[in-house]
C-alpha cells in the first residue's frame, strides 16, 4: 500500500474508464507514465536472483497491476533494468512465444511450444489454477473495447460465472482467462486450469464460453 500511495503522489493520476463499454470513470495512472520498481532477494536458497528476475518479467508480460487486470487493464512494459550496481540495460527485445518460453523454463521447466501455443506438460488434472496455455493474438484496433464488449455479450450465458469468473455478495472466483496487452493492440491470453469452487471442474458449456471469448480477441 505504501508503494501505491507513493506512486500516486509522483504520477499524474487521471479519470479513466476501467470498463470501456460503460461510461463511469475511476482514478488511474495514465498511458506512457513511468515508475521504478526495486526487487530485493534476501534468501538465494528459496529463489535465485536469476529466477526472481524471470518471474518478475513474466508477471509484467502475462499480467499487470490494478483493477480489471484480467481483462487487459493495468498492462506494463519494462523499458530498462539493471542488476545490483551494473549499468542500465535497455529492454528492446520483442515479446514472442519463444521469449516467454525461455522465461518460463528459467522458473519451471514444464512448458513447450506446439502449434503456436505454449502448453504446460502437467499430466495430472490437479485442482489448482496452474497455467495450461499461453497464446498471442493478432494486432487489433480498439482491443480493450473488443475485450469489454465480448465480456458483456457472454455475461448472461448459463455457466459464465463458473468459467469466466465473478465477484458478488456470495463470494469471488477469479477469472481463469487472463488477458494482458502488448503495445495496446495485441492480446496475450493465459488460460489457467479452471477449478470453480461450486462444482469442482469446468463443464463443456464453460469450455465453449472460454473458447468463444478467446477467439474473439486473438483472431
């Protein structure tokens, strides 16, 4: 919380739409704003500094910070970085599946690329939300609006809340379909193993909803 409050003081916070197809606004950081994040590692026995750096890079590429982060909001880009007291290194590398796979394998060597999709090689149907696939879509104008509109279109479908997530007075289930954005016009979707709290495993209707949502954004 202290980090966020400090950022609010140093950055230009404006009113922006968190849900593009709706008119309400909230305070948020604007596009193109920059800030510095400092990582420290006090125990190399738990995680090596090399793995920690790869894990943070994956967090930035596949995720983000703030509200609506699983629907493309709060996406970030690392402009430059340095390790300890070394010189700053410009991060000019294009993000593609091969680069993401290298980072994943630095953390956990259980992933491979097949048919232009990163897939995990977990063999058992474990009851936790591990990454199943990672896909990068084609460039698309008004990407955030497309994501928002498709979410709204599918919301009334039976089985939506158990396949795409919900937050209401009865509880919360985080979406297993995690959408981040590259350069504001290209989606990267991480599909997690879906384990709804109410019924244990996702059904065929739920998988259909997930695939329809992803196809609308990726293609």
